C-alpha cells in the first residue's frame, strides 16, 4: 500500500472525522492479529465513516431558520425584544412552562385527556375542579408512570416542536408546572448538558448555576419518573403547606427572586383555573419584574386583571408558539442560540473518535464486539433524533 495519502492523526479532536468516507479510515496496530480481528477493525472503520457522514448531514439548518422569518410581530408590541434578549443573555429571564403547552391537534390538553380517560368509580375525576376525588393518589401511580414515560412523549408532538425551539435559547432556569419531563427529554435527545430536578416533597441539596449549564425543575413532580404529581385536593393542600425549600430549593428560589432578574415568561398556563392563582403565590415572584403570558383570548378578563394586579403579568393576545418563533429568530440574529443539531453532532463525533482510538488498541475479539455494540447505540441515537 502506498503512503502518499496516509495522514497520521493524534489527539481526540472530532474535527478529524469530518468530510471523510469509509475508504479514508484505516485502523492499524503493530501486533500480529488474527484475521477475524483485522476484519473486525476494518468493519468498524466502515461503520465509523458511515455514521460520521450520517450525523454531519444534520448540520444544515438554513431551511429551519428561514421558516421563522414568517412570524407576525403585530400582536407583540408590548414586548421589548431587544431588552428581553439581553435579559436572557445575562441569565436574568426565567421561563415557566404550564400544562397547557401540551395539546392535541384540536387544542385539547393532553393532561386533561389523561385525567378524563382514567376516571372511573374508584378514582373519579372532576373536570370542573381539575382534581380527582379522594383516594385516587395511589391508584394513579402505575397508570401515570406508564403513560408519561411511554405514550405521552409520542403524543406530545405539537409541544415538542415548541420546546425544541425554546431549548435553543439559553435560559438559565426553566420551571415546569406540568407532570411531564418533555424539556428534559429534549436535552437528553441532543446530548445537551443540563441539570434536571423534580419535586419529591424532600429538600434538594447542592444545586449550582454554573458554566451556563441550564437547570430544569419540575416544581410539582415528574410523573414519568415515579408516577407522582398533584392529582387530588389533599396532595395540593400538602404541597401548599410543605416547607418552601422542599418545593423550591434555595438556589432556585434565589434565582427567581434575584435582584437582577428582569423578566418572567409564562407559556402554557390556563389562568382560569383557580389553583393556578394559588400556585403563582408559591412561585415567590418579584412583582417589579416585567412578565408576560400568552393566549389572552382564552383567559377571562377578570382573571387577567387579577393576575396582572397581583403579579404584574401582562397578557398578550397571541399564541406562545408564534412568540417562540419570534424570540428564537431574534436570539439567532443576536448570536445567542445554541444549535441542537450542532451540539448533537459534536457529541456524536466525539463518541466516534473515542471508539476509533479504542479500536486502534483492540487485540481481542471480545473487545471488537464491545466496540460494535457501542456503535449500534450511537446509530440508534442518530436514527432516533
């Protein structure tokens, strides 16, 4: 074999794996190896090259951002987007997500549908009140965990699009009052570093806001993790009476109430529901902070007035999906966004490079099989995302 086209690569930079084909990767070892090991290394080289090319196809996002230019800003005159972008950039804007961000194609809440379809004589649901009858707490655990860990992520298609856009905007803190963990799953899907915590009734320790690593906090529980959420009046009463640090770790409360905090954003909240007004008190909001909620046409005027006077929340008569498009576009223009695809591709290339280096030293068939299994996991990640 000639050596004119051979390039020695050292280190572990993923850049070395970009713009290559299978014939470009040859993994050598100075040892006398069995033919099946040599063939195994050649097969691995082919797979690494193929996965590299498949992953890097995702780097072109031009069409995605082109679609954001069509968002109509007419109904958003109350919002100073330039100031809002600065607030996000400096970590002074908190994003709150409500249950109504997750709907079906008819605009019906997926959480509401879950409650209504699980209602029976043993665990009757009162849709007007928004809670199950007494005794439903333990009877819902298995159903809730099963639904929110398996079926809900597949049904939550509309919200996942919005949440994927929001994940590209660098909020330091995202507080969810919904039972699902969709934002956490999106960060996991794209291999984005973050902290995920949820209410358990027990105080959390050692939460840190550092190095621009976002914190996602499910303030009422995470049904996908343990099947628990606030489904009954008794659970709601226990939550209200619980120690504040069990509900909101001191680091999260301090972030919400920090003197420098300038904006709160509320997406997916039905402020017509009585318990949401009480939950607003639990959030310990600063009333001097400029705050916005959306879909005002669905909120009764009296409820809007109450929320505005008590918590200084201004209601926008437009949907939060359009707001998200505008905010993402302006964040992109300001150089503030983090690309989900680039983050994912960079992490995949790092994993592939690590396996390439691992293959170089492999001298046993078992090691080759283990590397092939790891490549299968990476292939699943690429195909799933």
